[in-house]
C-alpha cells in the first residue's frame, strides 16, 4: 500500500565464514530469493561484505545502495541500506563510527575487537511526502557495557534525527539493560513482545533470542510487524524483521 512504508532488517551472516554447507556459495541464491520476497522499500543488512552487497544489489535492481565498510580504509563488513529508487529520495547519507570519534574511519570503543558503525540516511518518501531518518547498525557481540556505550552514542545522535527509525542486529533482547538509552529517547519496539526469536544459528528455530530490531519514534504507526520465518533450509543464521509503517494520527 502506498500509504505504508515497508522496512526490513536482516543479518545476512558474514560471507567469509567457514560455515560448511551453510557457507555463502551454498546459500547465496536462497538468501537473494528470501530478501526479494520481503518486498521491502527499505532493506537494511548487517554483517555484509562488499561481494554480498553487490549480489543483493543485482538481485534488487530497483534499490539504491547506501554505505561502505567499517575499517579505516572503509572496507570489510558493512551495514548497508538499500532503498527503493522510484519511491525514496536520499537527501543525505553518512557512515558514523560508534566511538568517541565518529567521523574517524576505523575508530572503535575501548576494548572492542572490531570497529562498529551506523549507516544513516535522511530519506524523503515520494508516496507520502514524509521525510525521516533511517539508521542501521550492528552492536558489539562480546560486551554489554560496550553495547550500552554504543546505545548512548546512538541515542545522542537520534536527538537530531527526523522521525527516526533505528534498525539492526543489536545483539541484545529489547528488555536488556544496555538498550535502555535508546528506549529512553522515545523509540519503541515495532514488534510485539511475543514475536519469534531471530537468532537461530542456521537451525531455523524461533525459540532463540530476538536480537534483531526495528525501533520507531512516536510519529510512526506500526501497521504490521513480523519475523519473516520460512520453511526449508534457512538463508542466514538470523531471520529478518519486517515492519509496515505509516504516519501516526497522534
């Protein structure tokens, strides 16, 4: 529907990982078909390398890619955003490092093994006339304190965003203390509390933790929200989250 905007987020699993029969070459087609089936106006990916992003972009030729790698040379893992070109105009895009020096490529929080980034885009929806900020991120997997520090950084940035939508693999459930700074900004979980788990380690099960999120500010109404579970061999080690949004009447 033209008055709703579909946003999806999916951790596509590092394509360089030695995952045996679940390694990238064996699941590539399955993942591309899965992402295409989501029919998202905005698709956010985590843990994606450039060759994976290229494959997704080729499978979704009507989407524009935003983002680059997290290393000092802007290579390596990305958290890209793909936006439907005939509906969404990109007013501004940037990559920010989750550190005390967010504009310094490759910077990281103390003790972190890897840099962590957020890809941020100011988007204008031609179908509704609405402008909003979409931020995609992948928080630290090792340490709750680093996740909390990153959440505090994101919360500070969100104060300057327009009708923000924050998506990604936050490596924590919505009630985890480290995500409290984000919820304190007024952002809320778009999914119901009893939604299936998203992190399944290629088992396809839904009784694991739900660590993949779409957080929206009060100016959005959630028209529909789901975890996109499919039968058969899973395309990644996470299920995608898919949310349909419209402007709130409040």
